[in-house]
C-alpha cells in the first residue's frame, strides 16, 4: 500500500486469495494555487462508477469561489469509487475517487 502525500495520486494493492492483485489509485484534489484557498466543491462527475477512463480524461468538474476546473485522470483504468458527491466540499489532498489500474 502506498499512502497519499502532497496531493499526489497513490496506489494501493488489493487482492484476494486465488485472484490477481488489483492496483487501485486514489485521485486527490490537486493544489489550487495561492489565491484559490484549500478546498473546492464537486460540481458534477463526468464519469460514473464502472466506466473506463483514459489517462488525461476529465473525471470531475470542481468549483471554488474564483474558478471552475476539471480534474483529469492520472492513469488509464476503471473508476471503482467516487469518494465525494455532487456539491460536497473537498480539501486539497483529499481523495476524490479511486481508479482500478491493473489486474
């Protein structure tokens, strides 16, 4: 298991006896810049749980008081969990979702 540090995506190995290990990546809210504060609100998800994403595909639209921006997928894989719902506030570095990247 790799832990989340400094707002970077992290990998976790998951597996069950007799099944291949699946790498699952937490995708955190990235740094927002000096004037944007330390949190943003989920506007809407572009990708539903179970859908496949490519590296660089937009996952979610986020809002701050000063900006609207998209968070792209750092890897290709399958979205397995959304950790923040629409209109929910999320702190910088907090995981937004999990992507299965191997297996």
